[in-house]
């Protein structure tokens, strides 16, 4: 067995998962040897600087089994001879009966390939570690059953809320430990674990070497004010409600809105902005690397994230973009959802509004733009708190201890 930790990710590299990349790089710098295994190929046109710094080798499993049939067949042929294959197969059949999807079959096929390509038992890694308790954890779980390699997991947001309780419960019973990044997620998962102590709250935090203290900049008292949001254009980010809120702003308020992040709702959102007569004030920047995002934080007057619960139950956990904005002394408006109130203290380090309430959101935007002193106070308080409470080092030290000791 080697001292290597295999990180199993849904996709790599991804612009929307900076927190995973910064974690991997920080652990490498502390002497943890990591190999990345990705279930999907990258789709983003850009990468962040941290992705270029990561030393870990990257392997891609067959994204769809039919695309690499010979590799899948070889993987299954080798995997079926492993001592734990029968147990893994029984577990997969039990899971398939409760979740009759092609995705379930794909995860078992990917696990067979991974188990086969890890080599002989004396060359096995020290641990498998899945980021997200849904599909990456399924591959880690089946691979663990086949090989006996210990495994653990980091759970975040969508994966917690959309994975059935029976599946979370069974995975938790199989793994050594799990960390999650919000108190809300911690309560849910600790209640499903064999013992609550198996689940720990570990905030991602920020690497402040990548988000250094911004130059001094007093709050602007007159427009044009620059509003900024960073997030994928998907239902849980609440951009439809944000566009509606912008349409409700007073006509004499001089503002511009800049949005970073791509996604399937872009055309519909642009059409709604046209209908409301505010399209000329909005710039859709698409996905951008971290250097550009940092420049946008420093040029904005107010950051807005209108998170909500989507129809399928998907929601944010504690979005890193809120920490990033606060680290640049940018006042924030967000919704009082999931882990966000753990970061944003309403009226002190930012403003919180109810989800799915464009009227309240519009009122909060107008109030902050019309009160430079209030914006400055929130910006300063948010900056101080994020740097004192949400630095990355504490969480990385916790993970380093776990990976080095194997507990």
C-alpha cells in the first residue's frame, strides 16, 4: 500500500469548484500525496491559477461506458476476480432496485475500471476520498467494497439534499468519516450516521494568498453603482428573482449589473431583462478565471447572491463567492438559506432577505445603494469576520491530520 490519497471528483478541473482545487493544492503543500480521478472530462474553457499549480496526476474514468467498451470490459474482467467483488455486486443490485437509472449502472462500471486500474494490492493507495456524497461517493463505495481500501467523503450542498436518505445512511455506515461545510448539512448527515461523531463540520474557508487585502476604497456616494453576482445560471441561484428585483429599482437610481457564470438559463434571463427594459444595464460575462473574478470584486459596489431552493430540492450550502466578495471589502446581499447565515450576519456583515422575494431583494439593494455609510460598515465588518473566522488553514489542518493518521 502506498501513502497516496485518491480524490474522486465528478469533474476536473471546474471553475465552479475552486474550493476543491484550493484544498488539493494546500494539502499537497503540506506533504499529502494526491492522485485525482475524475468521472467526467472538463467542459470549462478556462482554468483558475490554482489548477495550474496542482501537481497531482489526473486520470479520467469512462464518462459513458459505451464510449470505451474495451476498457470497461477489461476493468470488469479484472474486478470480478477481486475478493470483494461479490459484495460490491450485491450492493449495486440492491441500489439498482431502488434507483433504476442508467446513472447507477454507469457508476458501477466506473468503479470496476477504477478498482482494476489501481493495480496490485501492494500498490493500492492509502485511502479513497470522494468529494460529494452522490455520484463520486457511489464510485468510491463500490471500489471500496471490491478492494477493501478505506474511504471517506466531503459532502457539500446539492449532493446532501438530492441523495436519498437510504443511500446516505448506507454510505455513511461504510466509510470511516465524513466532513461537511455547513451546520445545516452537518445536522442532516450526523442524524443518519451510525454515530454523530463520524460527521464533522469543516468550513472550506478561503486561501487569502489568492484573495489578498484590497486597496482602500471608500464607498461610492453617487452612481453609476456596479452590482455584481457570481454563480451558474441555474434555478437554485435565483437569477430570475434577481432580474425581477432589478426591474423594481427606482427609475432615478443609477446602476449597472455584471454577472459572472454560464448556464442553461442565460437566454431566458436575457429575454426577461429585455421585457423589463433593463437589458442595456446588464453585462453577462460568462464563466471567468479567478484573476478576472478578483478584478470584478474590486470594481463593484455591491455583491448579490439570490440563492433559493429549486423545484427538485437543490440548494446552495455556503457559497464560497460570498466569502470571496467579503474578503475584498465588498458589501453583500444574500438570502437567509442553508449555511449562508453562518457567514452573513444580517445588518452587521451584510444583508439577508427571504428566498423567492424579489420585492424584499429590490428594497435591500436600493437601501444599500442609497446609504454609503451602511455599505461601508457592512463591508468592513464582513471583511474582518471572514478573515478571522473563515480562513482556510483550520480546515486544511483538520484534513491533513485525518489523511496522515488515517483516522
